[in-house]
C-alpha cells in the first residue's frame, strides 16, 4: 500500500462576482425565511407572556433572545455579505467554473461537453431586484450548477454563451 504525500491542487476563486444587488436579494430572503419568522415568534411569545403569564418573562425573555432573536439577527447581518464574497463564476473555453454557498462552500468545474441544458430562472423576489439564476444541467450525479444573483442581462448573455459553447440547441 502506498500513500501519496503530494498536496491536492488548490483552485483559485472564479473570476467574476455576482451582481452587488444579490446582497439585498439574499437579505430579503433571510427576512422571509429565517430571521423574520424567528422575530415574529419571539414577538408573539413575548406578547402572550405579558398578557397571560407575566412571571414567565423573567426566564422566557433570555431564552427567546438566545434561541430566536440573536441567531435570527446574526443570520440577517452575516449571511448576505458572506455569501456575496463566496459566489462567483467563470466561463472558459472548455468549462464553467462556479463557487457558491456561504457556511458550506462549493466550487465546481463542469466541462462544456457534459452540458445538457441551460436555463435562466427568475423568481418573483429576484425580478424585483433585476436578478436571475442560470442553471446548467449535466448528467452528473452531483446535480446542477447554479449561478445565482446575476443581473438579467448578464444571465441571458451567460446562458447564451454556455449554450453556444456547449452546442446546446434551443427548445
């Protein structure tokens, strides 16, 4: 049995960042999915405690603060700028390279010869910020490559260029 002592090659980050408006989009997402509901539950429990169990607020207040309010506030303030620093993309002559995530980060290189479809998705909140997501589908079991937070024009152009480079026909 042999062991390799050579270090694994390190990838440089992809060249292009997503649109700066993506930070506001991710902030709104955080408010709608995690932080907002946590704040609402904390407010509701505090109100109910004040109305029906005023003595419980002595222990319930710190509990709500530690379990709902501070984690929700941390997520709201930390996730969007951290995610913006991580998300990037690059289109080369032979592959698409993307980086995504924030706490769990992922870098992925997809050969253009493996591309099956290229989609542009615009959700209702994204539309409000003028953003889109490009989804590159391959036969890989690792799943799709998603490049989120692109400006509408950039997403359209990137999808067109990937489609041309991969010789994907329009449906």
